[in-house]
C-alpha cells in the first residue's frame, strides 16, 4: 500500500493517477474539505484527516509499505512542512516502510534564513537521511501546473504579472514528469538514498514565460513587473496585524529574489537515471491549454 499526502495537490493528484494506472493500491490522505472525488473514482482508498494531527498521521500510516510526502503548507511551515513530515518519518520507521519519497524544494540547502519552508524542508531532508529508511528526496524548481491559471488568464487578457527580476533563471518542471519521477523512485535502483534537483529541460529567464505564452496563444504579451519593494511594503504592513503571515511571505520573497534552475548536467543525469525525456514548459502548456 502506498500512502500519498497532499493527494489533492498538483503533484499528489498526478501521483495517485499514475499509481492507479499501474494498478497499485493507494491510500490518499485528504481533508474533509479537499476535492477528492476523482481520486475515489480511480480506486484510491480515501483517508480523511488533518496533517496537523499526529494521531491522524499514525492511523494513515498503518499497514503501508511506501510513503510519498507531497503536501504543501500555506503559511504554516512549522506544523506542515516540518512537524507533519517528522511524524510521517517516525511512523514509517515504526511500520517498517520500504521506501520514503519526499518532495522538497530546489535550494533547500542554501541556508535561506528568512524562508520557513526552505528551512523546514532541509531539516526534514536531514532527518530522513539519518532515519535508516530507504529514501529519495526530490528538489523541484517551479511546477508547470502552477502556471496553468496564469496561462489561462493570459489567453483571455494578454496580461502577464511577472513577479521578481525578469532576468532571473528558473527551470520550470512538467508536473507530470515530476510525478513519474516520484513514482519510479521506488523501483529504480539508482534513485535509492539519493537527492535530486528536478527541473525542466530548459533554463528559462522569467521574462521568457510571457514570450512562450505569446507564442502558444498568438498574442503580444503585456507584462506587468512590480518591483520587489512593493512586496516588501505589503509584507511589512501585513506584519503589523499578522506576524505569522509576514514570516510565511518570507518564503515567497525568497522565491522571487533568487534564481532556481538546474544545470544541464543535473538534467542529463536525471534523464539518464529515470530513463525519460523531460518535457518543456511550452509543450506542457500546449498539452493542457492548446487548441
Ligand atoms: N508549487 C511549486 O512550484 C513547488 C516548487 C517546489 C516544491 N514544491 C513542493 O511540492 C509539494 C506540492 O506542491 P503543490 O504545489 O503540488 O501543492 P498544492 O497544489 O498547493 O497542494 C497542497 C496539498 O497539501 C494538502 N494539505 C495542505 N494542508 C493540509 C493539511 N493540514 N492536512 C492535509 N493535507 C493538507 C492540500 O490539501 P487540500 O486540497 O485540502 O488543500 C493539497 O492536497 C509541496 O511540498 C511544495 O512545497 C512546490
């Protein structure tokens, strides 16, 4: 039995689909408020709980052999990115789980002080490495599925809101490729006890993204690029009423202020180990939204 957390998220949903296509038994950890109908229809066992509750994690882990942690956190990195994953790893040990796949983030090891999600991911990576479990840690850059709403908006208006420095580099990864890599990590020998940066085949500048959309939808992009100072102002104002939200926005600011891309050799290595050809952002968006 595979346990998938974040099963209704961009990555988790695709992982459940893939596992079910391969006729594997899957337990999908969802919340009562999650949109899990599709997962149920595909034959996943639905476990309703909250990852903030250790007792829910303990119950969900009963009898599983494989765990894939893909859940996100919103602004509560301490409870979800950190505590919930530590509890999942502890339970994995107790249950004698055969392999644990953890979705981390590219740059988790760069020591960003002001980014709670990055700090939590790095702490969990270290805990997993030291756990004695078989593991694979995947550090994706930006996910292509997150750009679908922006691409839809662009199709209608031609407007693209470009946050951060337009010249900063990124390697947007196809969320379908990432899901396949996560699932194949259980069986590919070269993936055991490894950490992989995961990106798409191209190193893009942020300003390339509206150009790609322009090509796909055949319209001239109107790019709006607010300076980071605007975000800093909003963040400080929010901090007066909600210090927790201010901290959460630190992760967002870190994402905007830095470059997140994989080198060519990292991509070649990934393609070799997982025996796949990574998909470009353009191909991903065309597949989902093209005519
Ligand atoms: N997005 C990116 O560009 C990116 C880049 C690098 C790494 N990552 C990492 O990749 C992973 C997945 O990202 P994503 O964008 O696919 O996530 P997502 O679409 O935002 O999904 C988050 C998932 O976590 C679940 N979740 C949140 N709080 C929960 C709770 N208290 N109890 C149970 N489930 C809860 C959500 O359930 P509901 O459906 O109920 O909300 C949802 O299924 C995350 O670990 C993220 O840090 C993301």
